[in-house]
C-alpha cells in the first residue's frame, strides 16, 4: 500500500485529504509540524508528500528542501492557497513534482496523486532496470524482452555456442551481442564487431581472415584478421545476410573446423572464438532466392534470438522514453522532467518504424530543441502525429473535371479529423478539444453536426 504524507497546519484540510486518499486505497499520514514531517520521511517509506506552502510561521519551501535532502527522488506536490505563480515556480525549481491550488476538488486530488505515483513507479522501474540490466544495457519490461534477457543469460554460459540474432534495424541486435559477451567467461577477452554489408568482398575477406605479405599488390606486411584478433573472445558479424556467397563458403569452414587461413597463406591457424551473427533480413527468403547458403544458415542458427519490433512491445515505450529523457536532459543540462499524458498517448500509438533507435533520436531532438518542464504534443515531431515529414499538407485531393462542392469536402475532412482525434486520445473529451485547439462547446456542436455518436458530458 502506498504511503502518502500530508503536511498542512490546518486540521480540517488534513482530515479532508486523508478521507480522499483513503477512498483510493492509500495509507495517509499527516502532520502540521515541519520537523515531524522531515522525521517521518527519514524514518518511513513515503511514496508521495502533499505539502502546504504556508505552515503558519514556517515556509513549506524549507520543508521541501529538507525532505529532498533526505530523499532526492521523493515526489512532492505543493498545495498553495496563494495562487501565486511565483511561489509555485520556486517550488518546482527546488524539486516539487507539481502544485495544486486551494480550494481544491476531490477529483483534482485523485488525478494529480494518481499521475504522480505512476510517474514515481515508472522512474523507480527504470532505475531498477538500469541497475539490474546494466550488463545487458537494454530497457523494457515486456514479456518478449524479459524472455530475451533470459536467453542472453543462458547462452552466455556456453561460451562456444554460435548465436544468430534477428530483428528489424534499430531493435538493439548489437546490444544483445555485447551482452552475451559481457556475461560470458570470455568477458575479459576481445569483443570485435564488423558490418558485413559495409565492405566489398575482397576487403571484407582480408579484414576477417587477414593476409600474408605479398598476398596482393598492396599487401606489404602481414596483417592479422579479425578472427585472430578476437581469439578467445567473441566476434560479432552484423548484417550477415549481406555477405558475399563466396565468403559464405569460407565462413562455413570456420564454423565447421574452427580454423582459418590468411590470404596468401599456406597453413591453417586454430582459433577459439564465439561467433555471433545478426541480420535484419529474412534469411529463409534469401535462401529461396539463392542469395544465402542453407548449410551456413543452419550452422549459424544454433541458438536463435529474435528481437520483436517496438510496435509489438509498446509496453516498453514509457520506460524507454523516461530513460532517454533523463539521459539527454542531463547531457544537455535541461530541466525536462516528463511527457504529458497527451504526448505519451501519441508516442504509444506511433508505430516506430525505426524502433528503439528512432525513439532515442526523437527524444534527443526534443531535448536539443526545447527546454520545457513538460513535453507536450506540440513539441513532438510531425511524424508522431501521423503526418508525412516530406509533405507540407496533410492530404492531397484531386479535383475532377466537373468540379467539387467545397463545403462538402471541407466537412468530410473535418469529420475525419475529429474522429481521428478521439481515437488518438482514447475518447478523452478534454484532450480531444485540446489537440484540436477548439473549445468544448465547439466540439459538442461539431459532434452533433456530423452525427458522430460520441456523447459529451454537460
């Protein structure tokens, strides 16, 4: 049960808040004494503090500073009867989560406490994941990702097992490969990675296998290949599906014999290396197209790990957003603390074609461009809203030779946009009116006009 501390010098306010919080299943502690408030935070596990700014002769700001010194991560909601922006802003600068004005309604308390505790839970979850999974360096709590974590830990123990990682670009295949190496007995040995699609056949062959002096025109000295350099460690062959068919034959021999021969050499060299391969291509389709060797596929596919795209594990999006927001806010010295509920709704509905890499880039771009306390929909890139980044207009309309009735077309578009907005907000009336930038009265009129069948409360 979440414990919430109420700090207010007015007994009837404390009693009212205790009753409201108890109705939601929280355990409420209360005091009118600043010193006792600090003592409670020090000795007990408090999830949230509701703190009045005016505590008789004492200032709530001093209490805020004191409890933040005890627990910097503690969320504090300021209650102010002054209604002054200056005092609220000062409290936010010190570290308050939010503020609410007196007199307040029970519904407002229900909502702000719920959102604060959700934020606190998410932050703690992200920190716990970062702490627990720093060896894996991947963020998320979806069943699919937790299964991948388990697969990584299991295969890491078996240091000679070949691994094939599949998944779309941006899902984190290189992180999985690095984690397998880091958790394995080979952790103190080299981890070397190469993108098989980044080099032409002859250069990739030389990079992997090395060459003897005089093997070709520019081979003026002996060069060790990556297989030798990663001996006793791991080699990560990224985009294995792009490897030339001729080189695939040589790789197959390495997997079978655990030996390599340098270009221009006349003897085999034993190697002890774990091979981890990755691809965003469907290798079975490549096999059917005679672009990838079937026997190599089965040699690589000893222990397969598939990373689902982000759109199939949307429950990981909030944790990723929180993690990257904290990271880039700190990196760019910004005070950006959270995404608004509307912005988060849009992020959750977006299909993320670039997966985690795209999400990371979006958060970094926002942190570069803005310095706001809360990220709102207007701060998000246009593609998150469903608009094409290449187009300055949301749609195109072909006008037939016989012409159109402009009002009919405008009404059709307007009706579609209103329906889409309701879908984006999950039917939330206030947020729908807000993202359409229309008063609720106007929204009510439009709903009746277009007979959309969505009822608004009075």
